[in-house]
């Protein structure tokens, strides 16, 4: 089974400034997310991001947010 760009989407979940320090090797994690987003855009695959409560945790990293076609705020966690 091959993936079709028209039927695909890249979802980047919670790459926020206040959350990144809690991740192991966060700089490498962010660099990989940026690489994935850039490749998705080259292949015309939509890129969406999510942010958990951005009013308290801040927005996603600016470079990553700029590559997102759309960013959704999440206000509930369970």
C-alpha cells in the first residue's frame, strides 16, 4: 500500500516552548519535526499543528508554526 499525498496529512503535536525542555534531546526533536514539515510541504502534504493551552504554555516554536497550514488549540487534556 502506497500513501497518496492528497489523502495524507502531517500532524505536529505540541512543540511548545514551555514543553520542549521536558523532552529528551529536545533540540533534535524539534529539528526532526522541522525536517518532516519541510518535506511534507515539498510533497504538497498538508501540515497541521496542535498547541495545548497556548495561553499558558505558549505557541509552538515559531519556525515550526510558520510551516503549518493550520494550528489548533487544545484546551482539555485527559
